[in-house]
């Protein structure tokens, strides 16, 4: 998805710094301090500074009228700046189409592919006044957001109240998404989807309103304060419609603190979108939260297949969420029962101890090529590797970007993928899954350019979009 630039200030030296929208970590370019922006699960509020100043408005007004073949303005009576609030909702979608339920459970079923896409939508939060602007038209190359820590930062303009609260805004966004996905659904298919990294934010957009008199009467223009483009011209002066809606949304201001290990004080990795940070200095692992850092435990998988090792290459470790799982209808569930349930999955027959619980493996590290996540997860899930763990002394651990909640959603859709292709299973009967609390396990990989090679299964994949 398109990420906009966000401006903030270093709490140490006061210097301006710039980061990408949604980033959790940055580094001050002046004092070199690593910084953590604490804002998990909160609605952040931004604003855009006008790029067109008030002195330019009369010239832009007349240029627009000249291009339309209309007479120039005779007098400008009023120029006002307004800030129109927009809701913005973004997420990542994992979805697939499966055969709808049938009274014939042994009918032939087709292979179902898990697809991915980004979703990004924005719309005005105030509809009382017609500003002829229905979308921000995201332009990341020059739209620079500023964190709104206080409404006084935009006191030079008229700030419109929110007429659409956050819960209604999310409901509206999800309805639009549902309509889009429904149009993708094929006849006779059921659409299964999960939303990851759901983010709702509020952006205040500046507009100039100018009331003027021309040869043939009174007019008003609405001008985009970012591009200077005239959005609308109508006869008569602009009449602002005041609404009585009381602001119910609180401005969420992220706490900006030094990004350092709470245990040893060493700098943690400056990886912008990570949620999980291993400390290379004291071998602790931390997850960011609303209250700072939470210590979490992690296990390191030991390389047990010498045929896959290459002395000329160094090993890096990447994290996976591992969840014990079982269908809702089963009290006790093991790999043996899974073998009996889905005998076509040959990999599970190779597991030595089939009395172990069935585990789902979901990558927690950053993979920008989203379509690789299901494939990589299924490689380990279908293998159910029996690995030993080792101490974290000289190993290089990579941080994680995926929360346990999002990883569980991936596991749910992978389970439906596994059972939906089996002719002897009813999807409605088996699709509900119970996932126990997950744990983080770091697995060994070789790095080469944008490719990673798994030392457990030998699977190689590309992390980034080509």
C-alpha cells in the first residue's frame, strides 16, 4: 500500500525528522538517537499544511475564470481556510474461494489458491458542507503528514467537526471492501477472507474558500490548499453549515522515547515497521506495547541437517509464530488424527512421533511479497519439523512485524485451505479451529540478495516483490 511521509520532532535535540506512515521506529538524523513511536492499536490524527498561501488565491481565482472564458473578479470579499477531516482505513487481505456447501460431500473439489492484496480507502468525516472533495487522492511523493498533537496547530483555519465516528467509519470502509470482494466471487463459490494490519487514522485536509464579486454577480470558489487546483465554483457566497456534532474522538499522540533495551540500555535495531526486537547485547527479546516494552520468550531452532549447511555462508535466524491447533469438534487432536483425516498429505506420515499436537507455523518477519506468506507457512506446517533448540549466543536474530493476533488469522485461512480441497470433508463441519497461545521460534536461513534458503526443509523463496 502507499505509505505517506510523516513529520515529527526528536524529543532529545528538537530537530525535525521524517518517517513513513505506520513506522514504529526511526533514527534522528542529527543526534543519531534511535526512537520508538508508541502507538499500538490507537487512532493517530494527522494534518496537512497548506502549500498555497493566501496571497496566491486571487491570482488562482482569476486564472481559473480566464481558462473558462469568464470575466475576471472585480473584488475579493473573503478568503478563509478550512480543515476537512478524512477517515483513512488500510489493511492487508488474505482471501480464497472455496466450493459452496453441497449435499454431496464426495463431489469433486477444485484446488483453492490463497490470494493477497492491499486495501486503502479514505472518505470525508464531515458531509454537512459540500467541498467537492470525496477522496484525498493519495500522492505519497509530495503529501507529507504532520502528527496532530494539539488542535492549536491548525488554529489558523476553521476545523470542521467529525460527523462520522471511528466505529461508523470502520463499518463504512468494511462495507466498501465487502462489495469489492463480492464482485470477485465466482458463481458457486464461497469467499473466505481475513484482514491483517487493520489501521484507522484521521487526516485533516486544508481547503481555501474565497467569496468574490464578478461582473455578473457574486461567486465562491473552493481551492485545494495543497495543489492550488480549483475544485468547485458556484454562484453566491459560500454558506458554512454549522453542525452540532460534539467531538467524541480523542487525539492519539504517540509517545516518542529512546529505542533502547530496558534491560541493558543498548540500542535496539532501527527497523521501522517491526513489533518484536531482539537485543544483540543482552540476548533479551522485546515486544512494543502501549506501555513500553514487554519481555517475551523465544526459542532458537538448531540446524540438524548437515547436508543443508554451507560453511561459506553465515546463518541468520527468522521468527515464526507457532500455534498448537485443533478443530472445534475434536477434544484431543494429534498429527495421527490429522493423518487419518487428510491422508493425501504425505508429509505428515514422515513425522516420527505422531502423538504430538498439530502445529501451525506462520512467519512473523517482514515479507513484502505477501503472496509468499501462505506458501512459506504451509511448507513448515506440512512438514511438522521435530527440531531441537539451542542457546542464543552468537546467532543473528531478525525482528518481527506480525502480531500473534494477525498470525492466528493466517492460520485460520490456511486450515480452511487444507480441508477445502478434500473430497471426504464437509467444510461447514470442520472449518472452525481452536488455536492455543502461540510462541515465537527462530528458524535458520541463508541470505542471498532478496532470497532466503530454509536450512530445515531446503525451501527457497523471494522476500520482496520483483
